[in-house]
C-alpha cells in the first residue's frame, strides 16, 4: 500500500475469534490494508458445532456477536474484533443444491461500528449418509474428497459420541467399528467435517467472503470517511424486457454508512438493466 495513502486502520491489530485455522486465509487479506490479525484465545465451539454436540442458538449475526463478545472478554483493551460463521444446507434460491453460507463480522469498538459481509456458494462438499455394514464406504469417501477433506463418524442415535477430524483410512475404519458397537440400530452417521481446518473447499469460500470484507473496509463514507460504506439494501423496479413492467427485483441499490446517516442511491453494480419474461410476475405469473 502506498505510504501516503494508508488505510485508516493500518498498523492496528484485529483479534479474530476462531479455533479452526481460518486466520491462515484471512490474515494475508487483512495485511493488505495494514491490519495484523491475531487469534483470540476463545472456545468458539461453545456457540455451536457442526457435529451436533452443541446447537447454535439464534441467528448467524447473533452467533457472530457472541464470539466477538467472548474475544473482547479476554482482550478488554482491544479495538478491533473479527468473527466468522458458516452454515450448510439447501441453497436459498436453488433448493435442491447444497450451499455454503459464510459470514464475517468486523467490529470497531472505538467507533461502535459493525461491518457484516456474507457469501453463499454452491461450491461445497457438505454431505451426510447413514452407513450400514454392507454399504459402500469408498464411494462416499471419493465423493467428499477424502483424505484431503476430513470426515466425522457418529453412532446413530447417540450425538454425544463423535469421532472428528478423521483423515486416514485407519482412523476412519476404527471409528466406524467403534460407532457400530455403540449404535442400537447397527448404523453409523458419516458426514464431512465442515470445520475449516479440515475442509479446503470451505476455506476457499471463506477466502471469497474475506475479499468482500476487504472491499468493504476499503470503501470509505464520502461524508465521515469511516470504512464500511457499502450496499445496505436493494430498491425494486427492474423492468421486464418483454412487457416493460417493473418487477420486485432490484433496479437500484442503497449504499449506507455504518457510522453516520449518509446514504446514496446508485444503479446496481452488475450492470443488469432488465429481467427476462420468465422472471416477470406479469408475463409468467
């Protein structure tokens, strides 16, 4: 970064509430604007686990705030905090396709601001099956990209016994044998380990949402110069290419400051100016 054009946060430290090596991806991105990323010493698993022992309570943003609150407790004098949260399931628009929803929350305690960014991607190997003694294990392992991607083994009917982070055929085989013995139904649950440190595919999506965070941090409010001037909502009205009627799809977007009351209405950034008749509620009710 040019010495005479430093970012307002350059030279500062951000404390990242993570325990699954996400800093390996996000720290290099944050360093581009001069922020040093330090891992906060907190157990983020207490706010929810993919393997089911601890259920997530509340929304994604609620969980992000809980993680940041925990990081702030152990770093009470710090100004900047970062938290990450991922969830997996059917895509919100393409229901039959699995998706990875990644979110980041960046908090500036001095300015009392929050910058929230998210990324929804169909690039995920999220999968879970019930496995019996005669089922084909190899096809499932191939499907999820084992052993580069880790696997979780649980006895069916017992969520409190979980074998995580398995990345060798020996450990998977032993975990399956143990899980069968602990299952009253003689079945085990096999699933991808979605923790970032065991899932390179997920880590790539985290990198994408990290790039969005840097883009937002680099966007300064025209009025107060606070980082985080970004799109806050869409304004409907994109016309149909066939009938010309306005649709519910955003024609313009509203950019807002996270600190002051300044906002600006702009055209949508992707350059789309019309929708197809297939998407129109009048042409295709």
